[in-house]
C-alpha cells in the first residue's frame, strides 16, 4: 500500500486550486479563489467544536477526537503502581537538581503508556519525560536557549539538565547496542537543529509555512523520545525494521499526533509564538481560533488513521517469534501514546 506520509493531507497543506490546463490564473482570480477557500473552510469548521469555556483547561478543545478516533475513545488504564512511579521520579529529580512538581504529573503519562509493563519501565520513561519538558522550558525561557545543547552534546554536567541527562544516559544506554546509541545521538542532533531553526525564525521575524511546520515540529518535540521506549522495555527493534516504511510511518505519525495535540493545549500559554499549528492555520489560512483548532484536529484524526494502518503493515511475520513479541510491545506503547497524552493534558496543571 502506498505511504501517505508526504501527502498534502498529512503535511497540513490544503489542496491547491489549479488553473485550467494551459492557462495561468490571474492575480484577481487567485485572490477570489483564496477568498472562496477561506470562506468554505470557515463554514465547514465553525460548528465542529466550541472554544474551551473560561476556567476550563485549553485541552478540552481536543475532546472531539474521542468521538472521531476509535483508539482515543476511552481513557487509558493507569499503572497499578502509579504512586510508586511518582515517588521514584520525584526522588530522582531532587537528586539530580531538577524541580519536582507533582501537580504536572509526567509520571501519569508513563503510567498509562506502560500500564501493562513493570513499574521500572514506566519510572524510567517518566524520568526522561521530566527531563525533556524541563529542557523545553529552558529553551523557551532563556535568552541563550541553545547553550544547554552544547553541554549535552559534549557530555558536560555543570547545568542541572546536563547532570540529569548524564545520569539518565548512564542507566539507559548501558543495556543498548552501539546502533541504538547512534540513533539516539542523531535524534538529539535533530532536536538541536530544529531548535536552532526556530531561534533563527524568531530573530528574523519569520514564520514557518504550514508545509514546513510538521517536519520542524517533529524535530523540536524530541525525536529520540520514541527511541526511549526500547530501553525502557529492555528490548531493541532490529535495524531493518526501524528503517522500514511502516515503522517510520508509525513513529512519525505518533510524533505528529502528540505534538499537534500539545499545540492545541499549549497555544494560550505560548502567547502568540508562531511555532504552533493552530497559530499558523489562523494566520496563513485566515481562520478564527475555533476554525483553526478544528482544522488541526482534522489532521490529527488523519494521522491517527495513519498510525493504525502502519501498525497493520509491520513485518512481524518476517521476524522470529520472540523478536516479533518485542517489536509488538514497542508498537503497542506507540499506539497507546495519543490517548495517554490526551488524558494527561486534560488533568495536568502544566497548561491550565
């Protein structure tokens, strides 16, 4: 089956209105077409969802997905040892010098994604999530936001984020192959490059296009986050599988879904930062906030379908039974992530 990763519907690009064959569209015609498309979008999207009411979490705007996406219809099961996982994360954060805020609840994301696995797997992933979100805040709030990346890439341990990373890396990488370690390093470099692009955009007052944004966002969200599922579960996906088209589609679609849901929930907190899918839809498609949110939700629903289709096409029959079980465990964690993330966005005070 042909991949849909690069199709306009998956990249967030509206289908272009083509001029008749052999005839160039005039400026006035192009303006009329654009105006008509915007009017049609407003009409189609305006009644799809309400804006969150005052006092409600912005993430409530994501609730229509529970009716549109079967995998997001019901809340995830929570790990029975969730409080022990929370205690392990708080203890680790304090020991490494990171702020520990139980109300944010990163352990609850991990507790849902790894609800069927042992508590150690969930605790390690929750520690990485805690580190990643503190890194995200550091990049957003500091005047020299990329300095910390230089320390990470050089193995420094002067900043609390560097020390926490070194501690996590020591535990995580010990059980993995050189190939996996190289893959993680590539993901960290991709995040640095994407954050560098965002910083350059802000300095130049430039806005990424809707076509550019999905790939850029896939970088800033931390591509290595999805590689971390393997060491948490003490398994490793064969190189040829993780390079296969269905696996790449599964990972990229999972990344898009969680990142774009985060954009919807975090938009009010980001105070107009253009690196947000909702903001880009408002500014580049001429939509209001409600219509732009519905436009993003439509693309999230499509990417959820891409995830389900990719999971069906994984080459499990070509693997030994034990390896196929390991690969299935990782894939199941990815498939659980969108609803686990939604549940967390609805309950966490991070974006309240």
